[in-house]
RNA sequence: GCCGGCGUAGCUCAGGGGUAGAGCAACGCAUUCGUAAUGCGUGGGUCAGGGGUUCAAAUCCCUUCGCCGGCACCA
């Protein structure tokens, strides 16, 4: 007698040890049909698993997150089976579940071409129709290695070699195809259903190492039903519509050009947006007790040798020559800031010094990494270095976290994940120093009311760091802010201050940024808002559009009044129908349209229409200006 | 950097050995209009760059550059 406890707490006795499928059938025929796997005391197993003793179980269906993962995992296996049938010379390697789908990496002498993908997908649907049962088999390790070697699957054999010795190996058989896999799996290929689609073809290195051979990866997406699949595909289309590269062009913000890979040509509107963000940051930093500096672009090689960049980051640095000297274009501002710190003698009374620079940096990013504004070679950071004593780390960190969260809020981001990266295996500095630095960072984030996720061993070699990740409207994550504790650079570049005791001491440097690079952050803003920027950031905030020439004189008065109030205003006096003008300015995502015709000119009013809205609001000119001035001024928090 | 795809007018794209095309945009003329596209007309090209095959190349081949999707990288 086996007692099976169901999720609702009820207990069912079975005469003989039942399989998962039998339990599902005992509960009901609907569930039996939907059943994909069984959860036994919290662990997912094949539906065929026989439950030998009393247990708490749950039947896994496509509605579970786990069930969906099973579907995706099986989709990968079915794809591998399809590939083996169509292209028998191909070797299979690994095929995991990923967010929204799955992939499988294949090894073959010639890469797949896009038409192959269609054939593979069609074959997958056939395999689902065949409804092949999946059977788990447990093999001895040596036998498994021998088997995979014998059928020419050397990657699988290599995988088994990397598994712990003495462990039995599980294989799953479906039709003619047999694959190394931990499982669990669906009972048969028919359970996969047809809500999947192969998405893209890509190269990927074996075991993620660029020294290894490149495999052919096929990505796919898979869902519990057609409706979910369609929703996902629609979401991808929506994401494409908010692509900052497309919107940047459509809205006339910037362009990129072959003659300057990884560098941005900012057009007037884009530059206005950039400046608005920069001036906002400048105001916030001033309010938070920072001083702003500006340092050279080209610096002698000797500085970079001293800082350690020449040794570690040479390949990412652009260099130039002048009179037989090698100069490097700065990839970072920090060594320059230490130079300013070193001028004259600094007293402990002056610390902390918060030194900010909107410094233009260049990094020679690999060509394949470049991506619109998100990954560029020339960029400007909202960079600052806080020179302080060890004792000041907690309060400076707390103050920084507060400032950062306020800034994100003002830009419209409230969902922020904080990652805490602690000491890496290879590091500089004594363990006691690390203890102090890590504790200080952690305490300070707590004091600032922030939860952190541990990122073990991912700190910089010179100190622990915090990383601030924003989540945008459609759920994507962007790492923007950072705070790094650095004991090394002050040492290498010989920065000192005179302490209370009259002796020389090393300051600690906190490297910190909130937006990261302006280029990238503006890209994120564009995508977050799908181009519909909040009023205070919009490059053109208002347009005054006339209905007839008769209102032109008055329209000029209205535009002048708005400009006088500091609102970025354009005037549209063109001889076009008002429908045309409204459509054009709406497509351009201009937040405020003020329509004026004979009636408004007569009454000294405006008809205000907001982007996306249908209704118009008739306001007296003076009221409109006063109200819009207030709205367009932007966030007030922390303003200096 | 690596694998695959792509590069034709400002944008979106058709054309695939024999005179370079469309829509939108731009420009001109007419229209003076009440909340998401008025009509007619005009101009616009090193078919990414270089080399080759051919009587003839946007088209076929080689190569360089750039872009796109991944991978690796992201100090």
C-alpha cells in the first residue's frame, strides 16, 4: 500500500506502487491527458516514474512554469532528432532551455543555411505527429562513452568524461534518436504540441570558449499553446518598433555612419535630449556636493603604464603619436582625476572630494560588439571619483545610493536591481581590507533601503562593487550604475593626503556612475518610452500649429510666449490642413500640440492636444503658458 | 575578433547578365481648410568600396568595409 498526498492535502491509497501517469489517471481523465511529468517531494520526474513509497506529489501540466520548461526542453530534443534525420553527418552537443525557448548546438563541417531551418521546423512538426514515446535508460558511464564514440558523437563522449566519476548516465530514446540527457522529459513527442518556431541561426563556441571550435546554434521559441506563441511573437514585433536605432532615425535624433563605426552623429533634436539629460545630471551632482572637472583626451603612455591600463587593457585603447611619443586616447577618466588630486597637498579636512567629469572616452570595442547607441566606441560617462578615507566609505555609499535612486526615479525607472559583487579569486589587497570594504558597501546599501543580489566572486581585482540594473517597461534589464571601491589606483598613482596625525595616508577611491554612458542611457530611454519621451526630456516640447494663415500673427505670439516660459517650441505655419499637421507632429511624438485658428486668435486662447490623446482643451493663453511652464520644467527632486 | 545573413534614391523595399524602379519623404504649383495623410507636377542613384570574368555586371566570382542576428568580449 502506497499513500500519495496530493497538493490539496488529500491522500490517495494505491494497492501497488503507481506510476505518475496512473496517479494522474486516478484523479481524472482531463488531468491524465494534460499530464507532462510528476513532481515527487518537490522534484520533477518523468511521468513514467513509479512511486515506490509514500510521497507528496503534484502532476505537472503545461500550465506550470516547470511544464513549460519541459516543453521547451523537449522541443530542443525534437529539433536534434529532426536535424539528425535530415543531416545525419551532424553531431549533437548541448540543447538547454533558455528564457522564452531553447537552443541546440550542432557540430558540422558546413554551416546551416536559412532554408535548412524551414526543413528542420517542418520535420519537427512531423516528429510531433508521430507521437514517439520517450524512454529513459540508465547506462554505465564507460558503456555510454563507448556508445557515443562508436556513433561518432565525440562531443557527447567528451561531456560524459566531464561528469563526476562513478555516476550512472541517463539517456533518452525517442524513435531512432537517442540522446544523453539528465531529463526529465515528456512521455511522448506528441505532448510537445505545435506552438513552437525556430527563430535564428548563430555561431557559438563549444563550451562558450572562444579558443574552441565554433558550433552551429539554432534558437527556437516554444509555448504551451498557439495563443502564447502568438503573444510572444507580437511582443517581439512591439520590441522591434521601439528599437532606438529605428526611432532615432525616425525622430531625427542621431545617425551612425560607416565612416565612424561606434561613434554617434547627434542631430539638433538628439543633442537637445542629450544636453537636457546632461544638464539635469550636472544639477544633481552639484546638489550632492560634487565638483566638476575636465581633463585631457590624449595622454602619454607613461600614465597608462603607471595606472596598469597599458598592461591589462592595451588592446582596447586607441593610440596616437606625436614627436615620437606614444599617446593614448583615454578609455577612462580615473587616472586623470588622480592627477588633479595630486596637485598641491590634500588635507584630511578636504575629504571627501567628489570629482565629477562628463568625460569623453574611447574604447576600441570589438567590431562584433557594436550595437547602435548601446555599445559604442566613443562615449561620455556621468563619471565621478570620490576620494575619501576608509571610514567615510559607508556614508559616501549611502549618499550615492540615495542620489542614484532619485535620479532613476526622475527618469521614470522605479524597478532597480542591485547586484553586489564580492572578492574575486585573483585580487589585490589584504583580506582585512576586503572585509572592511565589503561590509561597508553592504551596510550602506541596507541603510539606503536597497536589497542586493549577491554576485559571488565578480568584484574587480581592486575592490568589491555594486551594479545597478534597471528594468524597463517591457521587462528588459539594463546595467547602468556602478560603485566600485578601489584601494589600488591611489597606490599605483601615488595619491596621498595628510592625516590628522600629520602623516601621509592613501585615500580610497570610489569609482561611480549613475547613467553609465549618456549614449547608452539615451538609447535605453528611447526604448523604455518607445520614443514618447516625458515632456521635460522631449527635444521639442510644443508645436503651435495654425489652421489658416489668418491665425499666423497670433500663432507667433503664442510661440513667443511659450519660448519665453522656457518651453522648447516650434511654429508650424505651413499651408497644410490641420489633420495633416496633427498627424505629422503625432508621428514625430511631439508631446503638446497647440492648435490656433481664427477662433483662438479672436479669444486669445489655445486648443491644447496632448500626444496620444483625442480630446482637446481650450485654455486662455496665459493659463496655458503658466500650466505648461510648470509641467515642462521637469523633476524638482534634489535640485540645487 | 568568430559564425551566418545583408548592403539598390533620405526611408521602406522591388529588380538577379542587355536603357535603374515603386511607395513614402523632399521640392514646385494650386488649395486657406477645425483635430492622425488635399490634388497635380518635378528633381533625385559611383546599385557600399576595390579587383576580376564577359562584347556587356546592380546582377556572376574574389576581396575590403559597414550593418543585422548570435557567440566571445564589455576593464
